[in-house]
């Protein structure tokens, strides 16, 4: 089933690189998978182009059936879970994969101490997919980054997450860094980095929207390259560019952290809102949703920007 999910993701994204981002796998690994899968199948599912992929004639027949099988499998798993939990209510919670590894274990421990008759089905998926599933009612509640513009989704701000600039510890720009005596954090005026090259994500990522907003706020127009999330850390570690790095990536991912210096943007830092989002179908929030809101708010409580 995992193989079929990979095929469907490539078809949806029309790009192996974008599908790899969505699936949180390395792009070379996904390319190798597809090569082997098509070789075993005996025909090509996708035609490769410089800017992406499209379905071949065989692919146009294969992918709809693969999609149907994935949907049938997911429905079967859902029904089996419900059958096995006949005495318990099941709710679904989602967040991104990096945030999930930090949030989910403690959330479950705290929630189950108060709600022994409810089961939380946790999902770690791409933010774009979270919003889609929330709007369709496939997920009950999710922790996401603002903004969420869908009218079918209600949101509550639960925390303000600082976004740092990350550079190699050997980068000469660190000579311009200063220390905030109140927080003991190193910070830099991003205008001092106007001539530096930045490594940014694709437009679909909310971190990219944040970086564009910061550039506009400070009136700078630096040069930049586009890279995948994991690749950006490697670029920064080797002094090949500057990256934007949310707090969760430092704590949860920690890629190349021994080679990177994290700098606040300005003396007081720059922040983005974290939201708990849920369907607007609730006239009154159920007690268990209120419990999740309270628990996550307590776990993430931090000073406002």
C-alpha cells in the first residue's frame, strides 16, 4: 500500500521533488523507488520532463485504480479501528511531522490521564493536506501555522513561535550579531544580510510566506535559491546560504545543529502564530476538544511577540 501511496502522490504533485516533500522522503530515494517499480511493472507510469512528470497512457489507467485501492484500504482501516474501539470514542488529531514528534507523546499522556474513554488517532502529514482534511471533516482537530483562510475551519491562537535565521558557525556575518541582555539571545538586523544569499522553500510552504513577509517588512530584496526542507539545513551548514528556521525545527529536527548558529531577527525576534484548527460544524465545542485546546496551549505557552 505504501508503494501505491507514493505513486498517487507523484501523480497529484506532477513532480517527484514535490511528492518527496509531501511524503517526507528524500527525492533520490523516491526516484529510485519509481524506477524500480516501473521496471517490475514492465511499463512506464510517468513521462519525465525537465519541470516535472505527467502520466503515460498506461499511467492514466493505473493511477485511478491505485487511488481507489488506497481509499478502500484507508476506509477499511478506519472501520476496523472503530470496530475494535466500540466502547470508546475516537477522534483524530493532526500536525506536521516535525512538530508531531515533539507534541504528540506529551499530548497523549496528558489527555489520557483525563479521558480514558476516548482514543486519539494521530496523523503527521503535510500542512496543505491537513487543511484539506480538516475542511472535509476527515480530521477533528489539528495544530497548524497561521493563516488558515477556509471558512469551514475555526481557529484559536495557542502560541507564538519564533522563527530564527540559521547560518554556519563559521559565517563572517556573525561578526555583526549582537546579544539581547534581557533574553541572552543572539540577534541580527536582517538588513545587514541584504547582500547574503538565502535558501528558501517552495511557495506552497508557510515558512516561505513568512520569509517573503519579513523581506517586505525590512525592505530588502536578497538573492535566493529554492531547495527542499532538509537540503536547506545542509546548505546553511556549509556556508552556502542563510535559512529561516522555526523553533520546532531546532528542537525536533536538529539537522546539522552542531554546525549552525541561530539568530533572532532583530532584538525582539519575529514570530508566527500557531493555531488549533477544527471544523466549524460544532455549535458548542465538545469537552474533549476543549481539553486538547487547554493541553496544547499549556504545552506551547510562550511570550507574545
